[in-house]
């Protein structure tokens, strides 16, 4: 038995009893912990109670469809990065794009080969395990890596913490979809990294703190120059997030006002970082401060 196929938790969401039984038994025989749900709402409840390492999700369910289940999983902090494989009888490009747009990592069409599923699942879980400390979209450090850097910050008074928040993403996503939404996250991460590189900032750190929140740790001597440069780069990028015609007119195609993307840049000193702070306390410390 492959060692990677041990103790990892797969949630199978499938209403067809034959397919569900086959997948559940097969994954269990490989050493995975397997949970099954036949209804979308049950799947959401199970995922909230015990976060799976992977979700194998049928699109056609009796209550809410797989797309809705995927969207809700992506909206929750605990499951936003959980890999999802869609199962479906459809083989249309539009259906595949919809699933991928919502954040699925793979898409399998029935009838499928169980050996193919085995290797796809194994490879996805391997990537997920190796990248667990990095955000899947931006590639920036998250979770424990950020907390470790914050502890370093508290021990070095010459370092400061800068927070960057993207405002307006929900309305933007409603108007332009998840693909454009994800493009903004990647672009902002790239801007933050490139700005640090351009300024040759030593002992610097860039992390993805939360959905639309980023954190930078930089030397105090460069704080104001860096914040000015960052804000300038971010403002210059905003127009490229929109279709040219929409940006020029200030309106969507249907005539409604353009959903605005705005950036909020904050700063706190190392002394303002709460003792033993977790990520939520860190966000509160950053974005409850007055704007700089």
C-alpha cells in the first residue's frame, strides 16, 4: 500500500448508491478514511464537522447541485483550500469550465476507470500535502508560516508589519466571475513580491493572511517608502482588472455602476502585535488601526 494513501480523509458526495458504494469501498481498501454523503447539504455539514483532505463531488445531487456545494465550501475558511474533484456524466466544455471556475482541481466524466481515479487522487493529495503551507492561488505563505514570522517580528523592534486588504471583491466577483476574481488575487500577490524585490528589502516577508488580506514584514527604516511604492503599484493595476470598455464608461454592460476594487494599506509596530496572536487576532490588530 502506498504510504501516501494512509489516514487521509476523502469525502465522497454521490447520490447514486452503486457509484457511492464502489468509490467508498475502493478508497477504503487503499487505506483512506472515507465519509459519504448523498445530499449536498449533508456534505456541507460533514465537511464542517471534520474537514476532509479531498472532496469527490458529483454535480447532480437531490437537493443542491455540486456547483453550489463547491461554492459554499470555497466560501468557508476551513474548507476554502480543500481540493475538489467533480464527477459528472456530462462532457461539455461549459460544464468543465464552470467547475474549474469555482475552484475544482480536476474533473472526471462517468463512466470512469477506478485506477485512473486512484492515481489522480493520490497525485492531488501529494500536491496538497506539500503545498499545505502555501495559498493555492497566490503561492504565498499562510497559516503556521505567518505565525512563525509574527513571532520573529515581536522579538525585533526594528521590524514593522504592513497589511494590504482588497475591498470590493464580492461585488466584483458577482459581476465578472471567479476566474477574474482569482486573477486579481494572483496579480496582487505578484505586485507585493515584485515591489519587495525592486526595493531590495532585506529580512522581508510576504504572506496571504486571509481571503483578501495580505501581510508584509519589513524593516522599519523602509516602511514609508515601501508603503508609498506599494500603494502606487496597486492603484496603477486597478484599471487592468476590468474590461477596457467597462473601465472607460464606469459601468457594466447592463448599465449598472462599475463594482469598485479598492486597496487599504495599514501598518503596525512590533509592540502593537498581541502576545501569542493567532491569525484572526493579527487581522484585527492590523485593520482596526487608523489608515496610514
